[in-house]
C-alpha cells in the first residue's frame, strides 16, 4: 500500500524500494547462500570422502542465527509478521491503528534496552577474547548480531510508525 503523497521526506524514509531499505534483504540472501554452500560442502565431504570438518557446521549455525535475526527487521518493514487478528477484534475498528502504534512503541522501547545491554555483552565478550572452536573467530564478533539486529528492528518499527502516521 502506498502512503499518501503529502510528506515527501517521510515517504522517502519508508520507501521499500530504496537501497537502504533493502539492506536486510541483501544480507539475508548472502547468508542463505553461505549457509547452503557450507552445508553442501559438509555433506559432500561426509558421503563422498568419508571425512568432515568442524567449521562448516559452525558456520551454518551462525549464518542461520544471523539470517533469522536480520530478516526480522525486514519482515517488520514489509508488515509481513504473523498477526493475531482475533486480538484486534476486541478493539473498535477506529482504535486499530492506535493499538498497532502502541505495540510498535513497545517494540522500540524493547530494542533500545536490548541494544544497550547487547553492546555491553558484546564488549565483555570481546574483552574475554573467547574463540569459537570450529571457525576460530572471536565470539564477540559472532554476538555482534544481537545489538545490530535489534537496532535495525527499532529503525523498522519507527518506519512502521511513520507509515501509520501517513495513513497506510
């Protein structure tokens, strides 16, 4: 649904075809490709050469987690999340956009808190210099997805609020 054409700056922010609103889509495709390659490599090694490695399973697991967390914000921007329509039936129709806006404000608050504590967690892990077993990567870099994805989710929730304001 296209927003009303009375706020050009706000419309530019929420334009789903703009390159900056397609970042999660691109990252998701790359992560799926890397995960598919790593899993295929592991299967070929096991069944064709009767051997294996530890890094491909770990890489696939991290890609899966990163993919899931990154695409949450993409789904939020495109309003593709599962909704409970029965819960909305409790409220009068004229209240629906306010209930959705309230839910988005709760999401934004949650994301702000999560980004703050997520960054503390990441910094602590970078200081400990804990390394993953298979990839030999510092775990702080792996955990960086937690504050990053919640930052993106918060941005996308703000964009959804703008779309409500524009009258979507």
